C-alpha cells in the first residue's frame, strides 16, 4: 500500500488534514461519539427490544424480530447514502457534517424513547424504522470525517478507534441496560437520555469540521440520483469491499442478534437465566474485541497493508462457530464469542480504513462511504431476518454453519482487491 493518496483516491491529497494536535482532538471526539450513541442504540435494539417483543408476543418473537430487522435494513439502505450525500453538499457556519450528525443524535434519542411507549407491533415497526433512519443520519456523515480529515497513514488507528467505540458502545450498552431487564420501559428512556445528554455535546464539538473541503459539483436531480450508483465494472474494488463486509456482518451479527434466544432455546436456559447470562456473554465478546481492535489498526498502519489483516480476521470469525456447533453448552458459547471477538475487532479496525481507500471521489466521500456503510448497517439490521429464516429451516446449528460460510465467502471477496495491499 502506498502512502500517496492520489494513487488510491483521487483528490484526497488536497484535503486540509488537521495538524497532529487537532487530529488527536478529532480522534477523541470520534471515539466518544461512536461510544455514547452506540451504547444507547445498541442497548435498546440488541437487548431491550428482543425482550420487549418476547413480552408482547412470546410465540412470534423470532418471526417478529426478523421482520423488524428487514424493514429497518431497507430504511438504512436508503438513508445511509442519502444523508452522506447531503452532508457532502452542506456548507454552514456550524460545519459540513456536524449539523447532520447532531440532528441524527437528537432524532435517535426521541425515537428510542418512543419504542418503550409502543405496545402494538405495527407501531414498533414504524418507530424502529425511524430509529434506523436517524442512526443513518448520524453514522454516514460521521464516517466521512475519516476520509475528510485523516491522513492515509493514520486511518488504521482512526478507524480502529471508531470501531472500538462503536462495538464497545453496543456491548457496554447491553451490560448497562441489563439492569432494566424487569423494567423495559425505563430502560428505553434511560438509553434515550444517555444519547441526548452525552452525544449532543460531542456532536457540537465537530462544528469546525471540513467546511473548506471542495464541494461536490452541483448537478441536476437526474444526474445526482444516477451518482448513487457506483459501477462494479468501473470500480471493482469498491464493489468487492462492499460485498465482503455485507456477507461477513450478516453472518456474524446473525448469531449475536439471536444470542439471547440461543442461550434459551439452544443451550436450554430459562428466560431469567438467559437474561442474567447475556451480559456476561457480551462482556466476553467486548473484552476480545478490545484486545485486538487497536493493535490490529496500528499493525496495519505500520505494515502499510490492509488485506492480510482482514483475511486473517475473517478466518477467525469463521472458526469461532466450531465450539457451539459441536457442543450446545454455555462454555462453548463463551469460547465462540472470545474467538469471534478477536477476529471481529481486527476486522472492524482495518476494514474501515480499507473502505476509505477505494473511494472513486474525495469530494463525494460522504455519499460513497454511505453506500459502503449500507454493508455494515444493512448487514446488522438484515441479519435478524436472514438468521430467522435459517433457524426456521435448519435450526440453531444451521445458523452457525451459515455464519462460517459467510466468513469464508468474505475472504474470497477480499482477495481480488487490487488497489490496496
């Protein structure tokens, strides 16, 4: 991998990268935003919502959670590039990305609070779609800051911090809201307040963001809509990165999104036993992710290589299914999550940096990263629907086999990338 940005993403060499002192401040805000917002969103969506659906309709919990994930994924697919593209063209006294990030955090807090007030499944679906849309308004412009303001040789560390914040946030949120397992409505309100009180001040700290970067040229609506399509034939590396992340996230998150039900229905625990065990399982996964995520990003920057780290990380995720597949026990669940966490931490730290280096245009980084982020957000939100279908056909063992196959497929999709080593 070369340190010359022009060889990978035309125009990035002209970006006014911050001085090291400001880069450190930017890294801190980036990590803090990912941490706080994902704690609120992850705790609500990953722990509280499955229990809420189970309380309202125990017999249909798997199917309902799968349908909810499908509709939320559709919203993310539309919203990610939309908000990213709008932030590309935004120029205000408060910054380029900051207004959208701030609005996304505020909207997310409001929508999470409404989840706990919804008892009809149709209303829960509607609010969950709004949550997905607001989260996309936050995440797409925030991810673009990595391409806007971070030198190529520091993107491994920057991406690692963002990934650590995001997944530490999700898992930390689960640990925190587990205190509300018997008071679900209060838990939703707590998540909303947490996002607003801590997330909004951090978002406002980005108001001096990349206003001076060249703006995407103005075109007609027809040309603008057409620009949301990135040709796999003309930009094959962009397509390979998108596909690899989509399949890996779908497989991995399919298991994690059903972890509560796996503990009950696969390992034979009661509802209360599973609710008590779930935070410990999440803590094991969180510890493994934290152990690998920053070192992997640093090693990738030092070596100047991304693909080998991504391939090894994907292989670890695939191998993690062996223990629970052969032994449906609690110890096997812990072992599987630790191995998967080591792989997933390394993957997220380096794959994000890889994504920023296959962008066709620097001035449209928000839109293009929004398209690539569909693979992550869409994969996470589509996973429950795909996993629910796999479970209905092949049971929970089939779900583990599916996750392993997705990891192998992800490796095959990364290998053809040519512009980044």
